[in-house]
């Protein structure tokens, strides 16, 4: 009898938790849609307030990460680069969506590059395997190495980026041009 009662309570608990999770995601989705409407209407103050509300009240949802990415975008537009980095680091540290994490890492690295904080930018891009973002990450690393006058490392990074793109059948004419400007012809391009 107690085992059956325990199983029934467990099933009810799991159902409640799943329902609660669904309700939270729905509420966060509505808040995010409202934020996007504010941005379309160019009401940045309301958009910022809704983004901060999403981050505070629904931090474990993808909508909080998207809201923080939005806040970073607004901060960059306002030339508030430290604030933008702060929002991007929040995404890196809190999101469970790998794509959002790597978008945030790439955007933060670009800001740091523009501020000549090249070591910090490299650290952000070296955190762990970027998987589907290998082309983007390695190209950014190549750009950073070039800014550091490390031509050999830049070529290696660009070559890795080019090969990752080639494996996914992605055309990368700008990346190819960067390699050629450094006197390197990508493998398989020698005859072209």
C-alpha cells in the first residue's frame, strides 16, 4: 500500500513539475514577445525593463538569454561596451543553450578586440570545444593573432576555420582571401 501511495505521489509530483515548467516557459515567451514589440516601436526603455524582468524572473529559460543578448546589443549601440560585456558574460555563465553561449562569446570577443583586450578575447574563445561554431571561433582567433602580429598562429587559426567551413560545405571567400593575403593557399585550392 505505501509503495503504491509513494508511486502515485511521485507521478503527481512529476506531472505538477512538468506543468509548472510549461507555464513558466509560456509566461517567459509572452514577456519576450512584449519586449520585441517594444523594440519594434523603438521604445528602448520599456524593452530594457522587460529584458531585466525576464532575466530576474525567468533566468533558466532561453528567453532570459535572448533578453540579455538584446541588452548587450542596445548597450553596444549606446557605446556602453563594459555594460555589453556584462550582459554577454551573463549569457555565457547562465544559458543552457550552447548556440546562445557561443554567440555571446563571439560578440564579447569582438568588443574586447575593439578595445585592444586581445588576451581576454582569446580566453573567451578558448573556453571549450565550439563544435558547430568552429569556423567563426577560429576566424576570430586568427583576427586576434593578426592584431598581435602573430602571423604563423593567424594562418593556423584561419586554416582551421577554413577546413571546418569546408567540412560543412560552407563557402568562405573572405576567409580564403585572408589566408591568401598571408601568402597561404588553402588545401585543395592550389589548382584554382
